[in-house]
C-alpha cells in the first residue's frame, strides 16, 4: 500500500485547493450569519424573540429531510460542479434579499436552507474524485481544518463589523464571501474542463468509464495469471528424488546421483 504522509498536502491539485476555497467562503457566509441572525430578525423585521428563533433554525430544519433527497439526486445525475454553482447562486440571492429588501424573510431563509443542503451533497463528494484513495483521509481532514480556521476568523470579523457598521454592512460582507466562492466555482469549472477532469461528468458517463476500467483490470489480471501458468509449465518439475537430495544437502549430507548409492555422513 501507499505510505501516508502529512507532506501529501504539497501534492494536492489545483482543483482540490479550489474546492477548499469554495468550502471556506461558502460556510463563512452561513454559520456566522445564523449565529448572529436572531438579533438581525428582531431589529430589522421586528420579529418577536420566538419568531426570530424559529426562522433562524429553519435552515437546519430544511436540511434534515432535503439532504438525503439531494444526495440521491446528485448520485443519479452527476454534474457536481453545476449543482455547486446553483447552490452558491441561490445562497447569494438569499443574502441579497435579506440585505436590500423587506420581503418576508421566510422566503430567503427557506432558499438558504435548500441551497445549504444541496451544496453539502455536491461539494464534499468531489474530493474523492481529485485525490488518490490513500490521501483521501488527509484531504478531508485538511479541508475540515481549513474550514474551521476560516469560520473562526470570519466570526471575529463579523462581530467587529456588526459592532461598528451594523447589519447592512454585515450582509454585504457575507455577500462578498459568497462572491468569492462563486468565482472559485467558475474557475474550478474551467480548470476541470481544461485538464479533462471528471468533476462535472454525468453519472451515466462516470459509471460507463468505471465499468470499462474494471473490465480492463480484470483482463490484465487474467493475462498475468495466464503468463504465470505458462511459465510454470516451462520450469522442470521436481521429483521425489531431487526433493530428497535437496533436503539432505541442507543437512550437510553427501548425496548421490540417480542410480548411485546414497552415502550420508552425520555432521
């Protein structure tokens, strides 16, 4: 098997680093917002504390049933980059609605819940497409580490912006994070296209190529086995007499040729 080393991170492809950027920038505009959202809904939309808590939790409530549905959809259709693009655009639309309109915020928050569920189902599986199997755990661990570091920094920045500039500038800040994520998605699309990657393949194409690769591996194994069998036929077969002589020679005995009396000497 392959040796796993922490220095594997230097071998990560550009596509994987773009996935990291998408992950950090996207979640930076979701989790800190939900953490500060209750007061936002109370101040801007004049919600009661109970109503603000309810709407602030709707993202996770929607995610619970929708994540398995979107996961099945992504597995059936493929096209992961397109799904990620849709999720990022929907999230950007949600933040714009919350920042610049007084529309019922339930619309924007439900849209955010759907987009959040879709992105998780389409983004995280892409790591397995661009990383060798022996580096998969390292890649996911590094991705989680970068995400947590980004969330820590963004949460501090969001609190400072809220204290000094208010919720409008905070929403602009979150929208800017989503825009960075959107740029990374577009760049990932072209990098994947130019390098012949499989991140945006359809599920049917991916299954077809995987089946062809499996058939090729089976054919190579069959040829290897056949070569071994042919080689075994060319080698002389050891009879009982030669095996006995080989054994006695290891004991330090004097062995005779076939048809000659065997004389042994105790060493």
